[in-house]
C-alpha cells in the first residue's frame, strides 16, 4: 500500500494575531522553501488570516489547513481543520466537542505552562492530541513532561514551532504518515484524520548553531526581498495615484479657465 509522509508545522502565528509579526504570504513562501507540506496559521482567537492562508496555500505548493488558537476557560487550545470560529472562553471539554463536531482536531499546545495559558494536565480529560515539542521551550523540561503525559494517556503527539516571527517557522514540525493517498491527491481532511488516528512523529530539537544561522539568514533575506518588493509596489501605486490627481487637476484647471474666459466675453458684450 502506498505510504505518503507529510511535514506540517501546526502552530504558527501571523500578523493577524495580536502578537504575530509576519504576513501570511511571507510565511507560506518560507514554509514551502524549507520543505514543509503545510503550515497551519493559528492566530489567537481570530480566524481571518488562517482562512486566507488556506485558500492561498495551493499556489505555494502547500496543502491549505485552517486553524486557530482559541481561548477556553482552562487555557489555550488549537482547533486544526475548522473554518468557523469556536466559542470564546467556553468550557474546555465543550470546546473540544465543538471542534470535533465540525471535522477538526483539538490539540493542547504547551500544556501546563501557566505563563502561556497552557491547560493544566488535571483539566485535560479528553482531546485529539498533545503538543509534546514546542520550539519555544529551549530547556526541554516542559516538553518532556508533556511527552510523558501524552504517552501515559495515549494521546497523539505533535511538534510545532509556535512561531511568531518568520525565522522560527518550521524549527519544529510534525511528520504524518498517510496510507493509500498520493502526495498530489492529499487534502486537509486526510491530514486531520491522520492526526486524529495518531499517525504522527515529533520532529524537533534545539538546532545546531550552523543550522540556526542558515535558517535566520534565509528568513532575513526573504523578509528583506519581500518588503522591498512591497515598498516598490506601494511606491508605484502612489505614483500612479499622484499622476492621476495631477492630470485631473490640470484638466479641471483648463476647464475652469475656459469657463472663466467664456463668462468674461459674455460680460463684455
């Protein structure tokens, strides 16, 4: 049977989030360039940019998967594969059920990290996965605790960058094995189902200095190129508008002058 491996970063923030910095176009371009198959934009309590990213993903050679990091009464929860906004600050278990009823998976990010609104382990009575490697956690202690908890309770494990800046996208990612579907035929639903089934492998580690340096260099160059191009486009648009206004004002001035001359002639008669 055909076996396809996909690599996704299921927890990334864009400038649509209050604490994000990058536009989705730049994130998608970078994700494709570093070899990811999908990146899920999970902004805080807002779905707009994630839906737009899911629509644009195919043009970057990626699989579009919408998602959001929603606030529950017990902490944050990733809703992956949903196209509607989950209820805000609802009970944890009700939010999990809401996500499932709409075809998504509910994944607990950075569990037990109270400073980052992580859900404490005693409140996790059911979910579809645990983020057991979060690239922001450099000591590894919290990641190890999350991994032990997931393995004890039989929850699928996921790794994610939790990136808020471009250079962190893909620093940790999840590998997913999917049977019976080719890469070209894969859909978001296939990936969501595979996560739910636990066909996941955590891929993340503290990057060696050489790798991290390369990652930052590529991201920096890409950001510079992107914003230079954006600036040029804006400058071109501004120049076009200015030219239009100048032409309009010139035409208006000629018209007014002609009208004034006509009125003067009429007066002298």
